C-alpha cells in the first residue's frame, strides 16, 4: 500500500490552500472530500475582507468576485451603527473550484473520513473508499470534532450555532452595504449580503438556546426579522450550516497531525466570518507540512511551528471574537442587545473585528462576566 507524504481531509478553503502549497513544492499528497462536487452545496455567507484577499491572491478582479462592499451595518430594531470596511462577495462554489484547479489530479471526491489511527511511523486513514497511509495528515473537514477529541486536542464542549441561508432576489437592498441584524426576543442574528444582479446572500442563526420554550422556527424567525427591517427577499432558504463559537480548539497540532479552518475553530466567533482565517491557516499548515516532509520530522514538537505561526498571524483577532461572543450571549440572554448597540461606538466594533483590539470597557465587562461565572454558553 502506498504511503503518501501527506493526506488532506477536506476540500474547503483550508484544505485547498494547503494542497496548493504542497502541489507547488512537489510533495506527494492526496486530498479527500466527502462531497461529490467542490463547493456544493453552498453553506456560507460568502463574504470576506478585501485587504486579506489581496494578501493571498493579489487581485480582486477575478470572475468569482460578485460585489464589492464598503459599509457594514449593525441593526437592532430602529437603531443602526455603520462601520466602513472594504469587503468582497464571492461566488464561493466558483471560487473553490478555481482554488482546486491546480490540484484536481490529486483530489478524491465522495470520500468520507471514518477514522484516523497511529501506526508505526505512519497514520492510518480509514475512509468510505478504503484505507490509506500517510506520514502526515492535515485535517480541514469542517465542523466535525471526533478526531480532535480522540487525539485529546479538544477539552471543552463545542458550541455550534445552527444557521440557514440562501441566495434571494432583492430589488431594494443597498448594494454597497452588508447588513447584520439582531432580535433579542427571538434570540437570533441574521445577515444580508448583496451580490450582483440584485441577488443577496441572506440567512440567520439561533444565537440563544431557550430552556423555557422550544427554539423558534428558524425560517419563520428569519423571515419575520427581514420584514421588520423592511428587507424584502424573494425565494426560500436553501442551505443549512453551523459555526463554532468557542474560538480555536485547545491545540491545533499533534504527532503527524495538523488541524486548520473550521475543524480548528479558526472563526471570528462573534460574527461567523471564517473564509480568510481558513485560507490563511491552510496556507500555513501546508508550509509547515512541507518542512516536515523535507526534514522527515513529524513529531508534535516540530509541528507546533504551525500553531505559532497562525497565532501570530490572526490569533489576536480570534481572541477578540471570543470576547465579543461571550458578551453577545450574555446580552441576548438578558435582552440587552439594543441598549448595547445604542451605547457602542462604531470604532469599537471595527477595532474588535478587524484589528483584534478590545476597548478597555469591553475588556472590563468581559472579565466581570468571567468573575461572576457567566460562561460561554448559548
């Protein structure tokens, strides 16, 4: 049986970026994907930052970029705060298929991961298409955490926000603005991101789990909130997804194993943004894997370099997202989101999201929540 230098599990942003790094450096690798088609079905808001996209891909005139946005609106009822930030809207399926172009000869679709086990000098990967061996595995298969728990990389319970969304026809939404809206009575957050030709990617997630009553019907609540905000959408939600709100897992590396993207919890938790962090983490995981293969060194002490690099690159932003999420859950639970939005300054939102800088008063509020036992629980 062939032993690959590296096997990548998952052909999303993180896995594909890692594969492109390995392809460019003549590493013997295989990338596996459970789906039958790259990028489908869509399970994402498709928005990402223009500056970080430029960092990775140098241009913003690709065919899969469907809109450029410069304003981000946060709304609760009639209260609105707007921040300035250049964002781009992707056609994510097209984007992922473009990413996959250079590596398609090493791609196996319809291949579902079943188990990963240590064997002498290799990892054994059991899948729906058989058993494979690799010196190193890069795990980038989305919000699944069984392997991470088996390798003792996750010690905490994973909190996942269930979401629905889709592409809708919309004739009135400002094409230059991305909208986030919150309803503290229903405990949901929604988004509406305009694309080309009056199409909008919109959806909602249940931020607050209810113990006293059944959680609201997410489709109905999403529609109700859009109507309240006078955002008419024509069509129905067509996808369901989820995102992790705990921040990164406890450790993103082990002997012969690297974890990146959603599988590592590398998401800005308070917003759900993950495309850039997945792309960058995949790139860094691929670079570390190349060094490991060249030096034939796969122990966790060597692979720790990957975690050091991603934390230096964007760890501060993920930490800020965790603070924001903890505060958001508390505000939702006590129906204080409106009051908080009324008092917060747009610059505070901008700094915490895009710079990883938390104002003194928000830090103080967060530490008070921790002191009084308000855990990160939906």
